């Protein structure tokens, strides 16, 4: 079994459940207890990384290569060079909501395929290449499919991505256009994911890296870059509150982990009052938020519904860890129904110029609820994560918005319409 | 009449036709000859700008503020901070086309509203704010509308944008979602443009900056940043050949002007053999290319057809200047029909991971033709400009691409489908 080389600060894989350790290979579950594996680092190596090194690096996630498990060698990366996306000051939105402590949108729709998935795919496929894989694959609710297909196209490597058959056209076309194989599965995302877990064990897929299955531990680490960037963009400071959408729950846990790491290795000072993590789900798929609201550790799988398809994971793998992050930091979780999601998309666009996909509508709607219910402190600095692009889910608001006037091309017609 | 302040290196407006000069105000046509006005600079001020200053600037167009007519004061900008978009090495595409001198895609779909228009809008509206305008407007084929509406939303300023009624949904929704006024005109872009030229003269629109009408000279300068960035990203070097899509023709002339300026003010060395400028249009709207092919200076206005709507300007204002640039540099122009445009989009996506809108398909298809006909030298370094995002025109390829497999979620079904 091939393992990652020594340039990486990663030391091994460790089971999140029982703590068993494994080499840095393509393995995602513990042989002892079937718990999920995570990358563990040589902390002394991480401590060598300085702000100056990072700031002198490229304007993308690879400025943090010293904190990632793969991609240290620029020439060996499989990447579209995502990251260093805008942290947008949202003063108009803050004013509407009564947030006085400062509000920011971390806008990851600015990535090459317009979602945060480019981050995780770049790290996963750079690891996959180092591990000797010859084909790239994933199970996806859409954004991941776009990203894997585009990465594979740029690298000239075959790809095969698996999606639910009923995805938005904006996510089907933007995957298929790159020319790899696109497999539409007649089932939910959870069905797709289960099939991929079976395929990865077959001989025919032995040469295939499923970014969120067999190389998942490396994949998940890519999300940490969102936390690193926010801290750096705030002037090496961790915000008091963050609001993060949840599908598998992994993104939330990794942003929290990124903040912890930054403090542990001395790149930022520990905030006196710590930080608080809030999670956002849609009402059509809210197993993690429901567990929190019901004060239980048991996450009941759901059959997802609703327009926020990119968040529609009914059996969220990292749900327990997301619960742990939110509880430990004194945060909360909310969920928003389709009408609230549509309103959230429009509110965010109207006040910030950021047009988010449905997931961003979820997060904005949940921000509104968290303020209204007093769970989120309006006097504290808050960063909201927009993970995707409105263009991919335009149907969500196509009936809500449109031309405000329709006129013939003459001054007379413009006058009659009330424009003059 | 308000004029721009002294922080700007711009000195005055000058008529491109007769050379008459005017103050830096909201004026776009010469009072003497009705020729188009352009910004002229204090060359000595431009010569003060150094590579080091630029490289130490922000990761967006404002690193070139010292070379632009507006936006020197960060706090007074109206901007989404576009620019410094990826210059993507396209080795796989080069190999398919037999280009040996190096091929790059300047991918401006990475801008905040995913087209190069964010550049020109940021410069135009920063000038407009300095000039005292209270409302932002434009005539648009879609991308400009998206950008003006988003800029206005971020700034909290009212907007009113005018578009042809038959635009792609991806461009209607992405404008309307920002909450400003959106006026659908029952006519072509040229009709829309004419109406805006009339509206701008009315009392009701006295407080309104139409980015591509009354503040057009400032607007047009924003396109220069594409040329600056390419040179900087190549290590302060001008590429031997550039291939640029044409609507009004202005983008092409401004990239050429940017290269000239960089040489004139000493930021780059003049290439021994100069540079060659190539223009790309769609067959459904090719007035500039036809004039070149017919060896005439007379550009015959057309009624545009075809899928490349963002390029559908039948009466291109800067056409004569685009002809001049291409002739002076020994270049050529090509045009591509709808089938070639669709193939161009797919070719670019498959070989580079860049999913372009129809305009990018036009440019890629014209690149293919320029190589085949020998007009473009495959042994020389070439930069191709992708100005927009495939997500905005997904209908263009929606029937060409799709799932390659459709299967039930089981290993058995995957086997039967030939995946195993």
C-alpha cells in the first residue's frame, strides 16, 4: 500500500472514535472499530510555519501547504488553485439585522468551479496522485461532481462521478461539459454514497480515488483552509462567531479544527472568550440540528426533501462531531424551510451583492433566526460562510425575481411605463 | 459640471476622432465632431508607478489604481474588488491544436459576477461616485447588467439596468436577484443602447450614471487591467499573440492600449517583434470581422442572431479602433457559427477545466480556425481571453452533454450498465 511522502507535515491517520493509528494511505475507516479516520500531524512541523511564509505564498489554498497533508510539491499538485476567496464586509446586512459587532460573508462561490468543494478536491486529488491513483471519482450532490470533473479535465486524468439523477440542470451540465463519465443514480445522495462505498472495494475501481470515500481523510482536511483564510483575512484573528452550513457536518468541524490548530501552533492568539460555532441546515434535511434541539447524541437518518440539494445528506457522516463542536463552543443550530431559503438568497444578494446558491440561502436564513432568537450575540463579530454559487440553483429564485418593467424601445413607452 | 479630483493620473478626456480635449467629467462624445472620448493621462504620473508598488497592492484590479482614472482612494470606491483572475496554462489544449509556443487562458469568469464586466463597472462607478451620481444604470446584453446590479447592491445605491427581453434566464435572474430595477426592452441590444442614450439626456436621469453611456470613457479604461494582469502574470512580459472576443470591440482595443502603455511607461520591455492582436466574433454578429475580411473601413451594422448573446452588438461603437489594432499589429479576425461555438465551449472545458459562456466558445472556436488557417503562429506564445462563465449560458450545451450512464443504486445495476 502506497503512503504519502515525507514532505507532508501529516504523520498518520488516526481513528476519531478509538484513537487507533494507521499509515498515510488510502483508508477511511478504522479496522478496529469502523470509526472514521482523520489526518494527524507532526505538531512540531506545523509550528515551523510562520505568518510571513504564508503571506509570501501563492494567492490560493497552497499558501497553507505547510499545514496540509498533501500538495507541498507544486509540480505534483492536481489543482485548479482555489481559495483566498473574498471576505466581504456586510454592513448593509448587519444594519438590517441589528448586528453591531461586525458582519462578514466568506464568499466561496469565487472558487474556480464556484463552491468550497474545489478546496477539498485539490487536497484529495493531490494526495490521490501521490498515492498512485489513475482515475478520479466521487459521490456528489452536485458541487463536488463539478469540481472533480474540472480538476480531472485540467490534469488530463479520467474521471467518473456519481450523482442523484434529479439534480439541478446547473449542476448536471457543469459536470458533464468537462467530458468525464457522469453516472446518474436513480436514488438519493445517500444511495449514491452507499454504491460508491461498494464500488471502491471492487477490482475495477482499484485504481480509482473516490475523493470522499477512500481518500476522504485527505479530502476533509481541505476544508480547514476556509478557517485559516478567515483568520488571516481578519489580520490573524479568530472571529467570535461563525455560521456554517451543514451537509455531512464535516465543513463545520474542520473550520473549528482550523481555529484550534492556529492557536495550538501559535499563528494566532487564543481569543479570551474563545469562539462560538453555529450550524445551519434546511428544514427538509435537518438530522444534526434536530439532534441538538432534542438534546440527544443520536442522529436519526432522514429522507431529504427541499430545494437545498447540496445540503441534502440524510445520514451525515460527521454529524456527531458537528454536534460536539457546537456544544463545546456554546453555539446552536438552526434550520430553514424553502420559503425562508429563497428569502435568504434574496436578502444576501440585495444587501451584499453576493448571489448564493440555496445552501447560502439556508445559512443566511439561519443567521436571521439566530439573531431573532438571541442565540447569536449581535454585539460580537460574526462570519457567515457562503459555500456556493447562485447560478447553479437559479430555479430556486427564478419565480421570485424578474424584470420590474417591460417596455418597447422608445422614450414614449418608457414614460408610459413610469420610468420617466 | 463636476470633474474628477487630482488623485487620479488622468488629465482630461480626448476625442479619439479629432483630438479635441475636455475636462474629466461625465461626457462621452465630442462636442466638435461627435467622436468617442477617451481618457488621456499625465504620462509623467504614470511613469512614477513601479512594479514593486503594483506587486505590493491588493489582489485585484486596484493594484493598478495608479494607472486608472478613478478609484485611487480605497474608501471611495464602488467595487466588488474584481481582477487578478487566473492565467491558466493550457498545455492539453495546446497539444490538441499543435501550439508549441505556449498557450494560456486568461479566465475572467473568476470575477465576482463571473465576467470581465466587473472590471469596467468598478472603474466606471468609482468615477461616477466621485462625479456625484446617485443612481447606477447600464444598457446590457446580460453580463454588464449582472455586474451593475451587484455593485449597486453592495454599495447600497439604487440601480436601473436595461436589457433585451430575450436574454438567457441565467442573466435575467442573476440581475434581478440584487433587487434593483430591471427593465426588459422589447428589442435588440442596439435598441436598448439607443434608448439609454436618449434617457441619459432627460431630467429624470440627470442623477444617473449609465456606465456605458455618460461615463463610458472611464468604464472603457477598466478593460486595460486585463492587459496589465496578463503581462504581470507572465513575469512582466507581453505575449506574442492574443485572441480576444469582440462585441463593441472596445475590450480588444483596451488590451492593446494596456500593452502600449506598459511599454511607454517602462513597466515592461518592448518585445522585439511586438505583439499581434486577433479578434473573435460569432457568425451571427460579425460586422467587425467582415469589414476586415472585405478589406474595408466601413462597418456595416447587422441585426444579430445566434447563441453568443453577450457579443451581439450589431453596431459596434469601437469597431473602427479594433480594426486599427488588428491591422497595425498584423493580426486577423475570425468568426464562428453556433455549432462551432458549442464545440469550442466543450473543447475548452475538456482540456482546461474552464467552463466558458458562449463568448468563450466563440474565442476558442476562432483560436482553432486561426491555427488551422495559419494566421496564428503556433510556435509563438498565445493568450486567449475567456470573458464569461458557462453557468450563465448552460442552455447552449445542455443538449450536447449529460449523464453518460443512468443506473439504479446497486452493484448489480452498475455491472449491467458496464461500469464494472
